[in-house]
């Protein structure tokens, strides 16, 4: 077990760029050994986000293929989205599931909370597995219909080999699901 480290002292913070989704802050820090450095970090909305691994049945996963602006390409992954003000992560997961794949879940199980590039980004995402699905749709905010893709649960090695299944959060969610299933046996 390692000795707990003291977090650096924040000497100053200032916003250096801002958009409707996030702001970039320059943060002047002083570390416990006296070293001073400036870091930049992206601050999200602070509301958090959710990702859902939908299981159509015990043998079939449901994914979506959607446009990823950062890569300027389409990516295969699991439904996800921001938590709206006043929502719990569970409520957001149910809403995103209905908006993105047209299903609700009678059995929503929390798997883990993950962060994305915590050295630079403050956002966290709650990951859920959704089982016992039933058809129910809500209008979403996507600019085009999302392609729904079913995938056999016994072929996850092939899913991991797909060039368009590269988003780290979706890969982590799949691996968390597989661990969850092996622990249940």
C-alpha cells in the first residue's frame, strides 16, 4: 500500500477557452515538493454522463453506429449521453436507451464509474448493463437515425477486432460486462 499523496495547491485558475459544451482552464499548481507548474484542463458540464450496454437477450448485445466528429467517421459503440439536470444516472440511462435504441430496461445494473483522460478532463461516466428490454422510444437529439447493430455475446473477440469499435469507453464497458458475467457463473 502506498503513502497517500497530498494533492497540489491551486495557486490560480483562469478560463482560456470556452464553448457550449466545455471550458478550458489554465491552472497554476504548487506541488508538495515546492515545484510549480501550469496545467490545462477541460471542465465539462459537471453533470456526468452514462453509457449503457444493452442485452437483447442472454446471447445478443445491441450497439449503435454513429458519427464521431473527433474522428470524422462512424464508430460502433454503446448508447451514451449526458445526464440532464435533475436526473439520476439511472434515469439518464433509461432515457438514453429509449432515445438511441428504442428500448427501456426492466433490469438496469450499475457496473462502474469511469473517467476519460483524467489528466486533462474532469468528466465521469456511469456504465450500466441493461437487461429484460422492452420496446419504448423517446425522441432523441441525434442529427440522423442511429444504425442499430446486434452482436453475438459469444463473439466479443471479433467485436474487439473491429476497426470502428475503438472508443475506449465502449471497450471498457464490454470488458466490464464480460467480467460481470464471469463472476456471476
